[in-house]
C-alpha cells in the first residue's frame, strides 16, 4: 500500500519552532495583570476559541468551558454520563409524573427550581426560563439554545408559579430530561425583556449583555473580557451549588493547540479543557510530564470522524450506486489512520456508537458487518458497478470517464483530507482535496455543497433525516450535510421517537437504524474522535469521562475544584 508514508508525512515535525519563549509572556502566569484584586486561588485555563457573537447563550463558539464557568443548566452530566440536577430540584421522571406523554402525542415536562439568583442579586424565576424558550423559538434570534433542542421539537413554555417551569413538546423527545445551559436557557427577564419588546431584533442581538455585560447564574461572575486575550471571572458567593473553592478563573485565548501545549508545560496555564488539543498534543504533554509527574493528560473518546458522501445530485456515481459507496469504504485503511494520525489513542469506527454501547450486541445479532481495509473486495464491487481500472490506475466507466471525487472539509480536518484523498487516489479514484477556509463567511453552505464527500465529526440516530439537511432556507444548519434521504429510514426514526420510553424497544430500533444506515452507506466511519484534556499537578478536581455522553463539559463540577 502506498498511502502509509503519506500518513507519516502529515504528522511529522508537528511542534517545530514551538518553544515556551516564543509563545507569549510568562510573566502573566499568576494573572498579575489584574492587580491587587486578585484572590489567592486562581485557575488559569487555555481555550482556542473566544465566544463569537456572545457569551454562553447567544453564541456560536464550540468551547463549553464558558458555559460551565459563567452559566448553569437545569441539569448537567457528570463524569460517568449521569444526568443530575443543578438549578432544578430534581431530574424529571415519567414514573414521578413530571414527565408526561399526552394522549395527543405531545409531551410535557415540569421543572421545579432551586432558590438561586442572578449575578446581580436578582432572584432567578421560572419566567426567566419562559423568556428563554420564547427566544429559542424566535427565528430572528439565532443561536439561543445551541445544545440540541430545536424549535421544531419544543412548542412553548409556561411559568405557573415563580419556581415552576412547564415545557411543552410537539412530540416525544428522549433527552427532554437533560437541560444544559445552552439547551434550555434562562435569560434575565429583568434585564432583557423591555429591549426585546421594543421589537428591533438587531438591537437585541447586538446588546452588550451577550458580551462584556453578561449576567449569569454560574459559579463565576464575569469581571473582565479583553478581546483576543482573556475572559475572567470571580467566584459567585451565591452559586446554587455553593461558592466555588477557587477565587478567580482566567480563560486565556490561545488559538493554536501547540501554543496551548507549550503554555501548559511551561506553567503559564493550569488546565486545557476537553477538545482543545488532540492526540499529537497529548503525546507531547505526556512525554514532558510522565518522567516528572507534572500532571495528567488523558484522551477522551467521543463521537466519530466520518465521511459524508454528497447525495443531493443523484447522477453522481456514488449517489446512484450503493456498491460504489461500499467500495469507497473498503478502499480506506482506517486502522493506519487511527494509529498514525491519532497516535494510537483511538480505534477505527464501524458506526457512530462504540462497542461499549448497550445497542451494540443487538446490532451484531442483526448481522452487522464491518468493512476493514480490503482492496480486493473494493475492486470486486467497482467491477460489479461497471468500473474498470485503466493503464494509469484510475477507474473509468463505459464512456471512459474517470470517477472524479472531491474530498472537502474544514482546516481542522486537513490531515484526514490529505490521507483519504491519497488512499482513494491509490485505489483508482480521481480524488482531489478542498479545504474550507476558516475565515469564510459561507462556511455552512460550503459544508453542504461538496462535489464528492465531506469529512466531519458527527453521527446520531436522527442525524441523517431530511429535517436535519442543510438548505438555504434554514441557513444551511443541520447535521445531514450529505443530503441523505430515505423514506424507510425516516419511518424507523419516527418509530424510534415514538417508543423512546420503552427501553427494550428503543434499543432494538436503534440497532435497526444503525444497520440500515450502514447497509445503505449513508456515511463512512473513519475512527472515534480523540478529545484531549490535560491539567497540571497543582489542580485537584478534574477527571476522565469514563462513559462519555456529549456534550462533554470539563468544568461540570468546577465549583469543587482546588488549586494549590
């Protein structure tokens, strides 16, 4: 196979010219720039992203550390993926009657709030959640509630009394008992209601509240936001779960993962949250810290990297013939990708769930077959589909046309783009790569309009439905970027949603859905994502996620952390 040397080349010299002296001033390592107000216990985080468009609720950032630091959800997931209450008094349960499926097929979830207050001292009430749901359903207020709830699922909310929120759903939703701060947001009615009622949505969206004047209910209160440099907070004395043991938190903006790594090793930051670094950086930190016991650097396996064939144009070879898509899967050495691109920290993926998932045994009972690297099987499938390899090694159809395949993805997938295109070229596909620029304004549209395939992270039982397909009408939002469509799959998803509360039936349907998507090659799994997390020995409190359930939040229990 000729693509293995390319794999090694993609990973070579990752940290060349990257040294502590070149990565910014070390004199700030104790946050001295903030002056005499600095408390004695300071946690310094590094983040590659700064909130773009707003802090916490009105945001497009992919960095959940801001959410956990400055806001709080009705519930959160702990390190064992157990949903537990935060602002809510308890997690709703069907058995307790506060989670009901109504005779008309709709659903109702009732939340009781613990007594707590906003950072400005104003009591939090159910009306703040009623207002948050109103914004969630307002199409002119994008990005409120980015944690999985959608306007097409929630019908509305009411506040029968100051401590009770009732959320009405148009249909059963399996995860309605989990309500992270970004999923079911509380918005301070006393600060934002009058501005919203004025009717100028642009003025509302651009309010300084979302940015430098943010008032939340989280463990830390925002005190400073220096654009491009850092975001800083102080412990909130009246946090609903108790005052944090740490007095101050500083999140430094360090866009490059290598810069994060060097600053951590040098002692300029204490903690790198989940997903800010990858396998290569984890390896560097371990090599530096293991001999001296400098701290912890752990890989967390969550989700998958996948290839989404573009299926909107049914005239393309891969769209009109499933055998071509299946051959494309057999042409990829996914084990080599996992070993080399991810430093051996992960495994090739055969589906978007792992073998540890309770659905997996049922999936195997249904005859689920893996697709390991198998050039002979790939060639057999291509021949059956009418493609033959010419003297130049490329496949051609009966009209002597090559199978031209663009491999598209964002800059964070450059290695995968290069390797996948090289392996397919090696196997006879006329493949090229297209890297979506980080600065482009039409990123979502480009993600949905590849002329071949797109590499991304994602997956899920309902991630390939027509409703999840990006279009101009929905601003190209949605996980189904390949435009996959199947009436049979839609029926399975509808039945899965309707049987959400019958565990045995739900697991059976989940196995049916995965096998259907696999047999139809709606997506091609590559390997399970490695999301790095690291902290110095001075920090006490973080831990590995043994049974990850997205979205993972490193700081879910930050109020309990300590810094020596």
